[in-house]
């Protein structure tokens, strides 16, 4: 089901929606702002405890720091620019890693691919380990994949809401959106999983 159907409309037909079925316990709550103005309506969903029907909430208290220490807590524009320049300099020393990443992602896109099917050897990974964390700089296609993933999920949501009409998404709707998300993110998940396995082997 992760590889088929190929179109979103076929996915909707496959999953289907039975509006008569309702879960015994609501696991999410919805709240909206300005219902009278449909163009400004916002829907927010919160995970809830099925036993108490209360929203899960973790509150942490931190001591307020003076503004003078802001530069210690947050990176400045100059810091970010310096980091970006440093990343680019490091990435320039590992240009061959781009071809390795490309091969890994292309193999992960094949139907029914699993982590072990990803074309990435431990020897290659170890050779370029100093570039770990710079994959997006070395292989810009990663950023495009992230953008397509986001656009696919938002498009699915927009289609199910019929262009923005206010209604609560049902379980079947959420399943469709989840499957769209998995479909577009699966290659990245497979590559990341294999890299994670190698990370563990190197840091043992």
C-alpha cells in the first residue's frame, strides 16, 4: 500500500471514508478561531489521554535569563553566516560523497525497497564520516525531497477539506494523509535508517 496506488485520488478510493463510524474514545480535540469567518478559520488538533480525555501536557519551568545573555543562548546572524561558510568549506573536501548519496537515494526509491537494499556500504560511509551532518549541503536534492514531502501532505489535506471548508478530519482522512506522507518520505527514511546503523557501529 506504500507504493500503490500511484495517484492521490486512487489512494482516497483505496482507503475510503465511512462517515458513519466513530471511535469510542476521541484521541484528539479540535479548536477553531473565528468560525464565522471561514477564510480565517484555524483548526488545531491535540493528542489526548484516552482515559481522562485531557490534553497531554508537559510543563517545564526555566529561570528567565537577562537580555544581556541573549548572545550566549542564541546564534546571531553573523554566527549563522560563519557556520554556513564553514560547512561549505568542509563539504568542498567531500564532493565525491554526493555520488554516494545519490546512489543511496535512488536505490531507496525502488519498489519494495528495505533498509538492507540501500546502496550504501559501511566502507564508503566511514570514508566520508567527517562530512556527517552535511548531507543536505553535499546533496542539495535532499532539500527538494523535503519540499515535495511537505507539499504532498498539505495538498492531501487541502483536497480532503475540499479547499478549506471547515470540518473535523476523520480517522480515514488522517490515514490517507499519513500514507501520502509515508509515500514521499520513505526513501529518506530508508537512507537515514541505514546511516543510523552505521553511526552506531562507528561509535561503539
